[in-house]
């Protein structure tokens, strides 16, 4: 039966770490989806060792050997040769008649494959399609159940990120709404998305502990992940939790600002009513039109077209710019002081040298006088 997975390594990139290393982007095409896994050569070497230890047999194509005299970072030709070699290595395992390598937990964990995608049964294609369809349409159908498959974990993570994205969109929409009812609806939808994302993050954290267990537990079908992949997924969850907390803080800040605006508007309305009542009484019942706009301070070209909130933001931005200018000026003053100190030290050294030169000159003049006296005596 032809393999249900197509594997290729079309591209490579250099990491932004120090020192840099080469990342090989493995593209996998499954019946209902495609995704990419990025690995470095050391990941291939660790996977090769795990594969041999689990199957007790060498893969059909040997792993490209490590070179001690050249590296893939500075040598484009060597990087391309290694890319082709690693691609041939994976394709040979994927297309081999012997399925022992493909059914090992090392193969599934290395490529982040779901369990059903690697099993070869009589109805293997239908099982694969059904499993992948469930992962795509509802990867977290059992929210309180631990996820035991690395690929399903990633699908569940993407679903959680979509909820965070929806919450961010609702907060942006709330900021643009003008009526309190619309603002309340957007806030409620954002809150719902944030609560859903929080529960999913907790599920992902608990599932990651199970995925990090060493070895394969046949009873629960838990797949293990490498240390590097575990660290990467933990970093993803940390960033996701920070993003979720930031969005929740923004939601609370918007709600507090809305309450404050309503309170200020209520006070202003009461003051306007009191002023209008006093003016009507003074004018014998005639109502005078209220004056609109800001009356304190002096308008400028920058503030004339801004509302009160815009003027406040402009003032805050101006204060930040002034603080930054003061910091830059402080850096310049400190630098000038350092230069002055260095010049002072250099002048002291030059003065000491001049004193030594004066002393040497005095000694030389004394010797010349002694020599002249001796010449006078001889003559």
C-alpha cells in the first residue's frame, strides 16, 4: 500500500540564535492537512539513535554523517547536500516495505504525527482521515481530558490561539463602538473568549506533562517528546498565558474607563442643568445657549481638532518625549564628564612628564657647567 504521508525538506533557514545553526523545514502532506516541522541536525541524530534502540535495526538509508571540517552555516553547498541527504533518509523510512520504523513512537514523536496516521491496518486510510478530521474540526472535544497525541496538542493550541484572537478583535470593536449597549456586547463576547482560552491553556499544560513522560505507555498510548520540543511548547504556553492576562487587564481597564466616563458625564450634566436653571432665573425665564468646547487654556493648531481624550494623550506623549530628551541629555552630560575626567588625567600625566623633563634639563645644565669649568682649568 502506498504511504499516506508525503515527506519533503524543500527549504532550510539559519536561526537567529548565537551561535546560529541550520533549521531543516520538514513538510508533511497528510490526507486532510499539511504542516511543517522544523528540526536541526542534532534532532535528527537523537531521533536516529532512538529509532535504532526501539527497532534494533538500521534504517534503509544511513543518516548523513557529521563533518568536523565544514559547517552548514557558512557553506551553502554543504548545507544543500545535507538537506538532500536528510530528505532521502526520511523518504526511505516512509516508503520502506518494512513498517517497523514508521510504527515506532520515535518516528511519530519526531514528526508530530497522530497515532492513527502511522498505523497500518486494513482500514488505515479511513481511520487516518477520521482522526485528522476530528483533530481539525474539534480538537478539544473533551476539554477536561488530557491530550495524548503531539499533533492533537498542536491543533488544540491553535484553537486556543483563535479564541485569543477573537477576544482581541472584540476589544478593538468595543473601543470603536459609540453606544453603551454595543460596548457591553463586545465586552461580554471578549470575556467569553478569554474564559475559554484560560481553560484550554490549563488543559494544554496538564497534557504537556503527560507528553513529556519518557517512553511509550501502551495502555494509555502516550507519546513522548524530546526536551527541545517540550521547552518550545512550554514557551508557547507561557507566551499565550501572558497574552491572555494582558487582554484581560485591557478589558478591565476599558470597563473602569467606561464607568469613569459615565460618572464624569453625569456630573457634567448636573452642572449644566444647575447653570441653565440659574441663567433662566437671572434672565427672567429666557434660556441662553450653552457654550460648547474647551474654555480653559489656549488652543493651538495641534489641539484645536482634538477632543479631551486626544488632548490628554497628546500631553502624555509630550511628557514622554520630554522625559526621553532629558534622558538623552543626561547621557550626553555623563559622556562629557567622562571625557573631561579623561582629559584631566591625561594632563596630569603630561605635567609629570614635563617635570621629569625639567629635572633632566637641570641635571644636564649642571653637567655642562662642570665640563666648562674643567675645560677652563685645562686651558
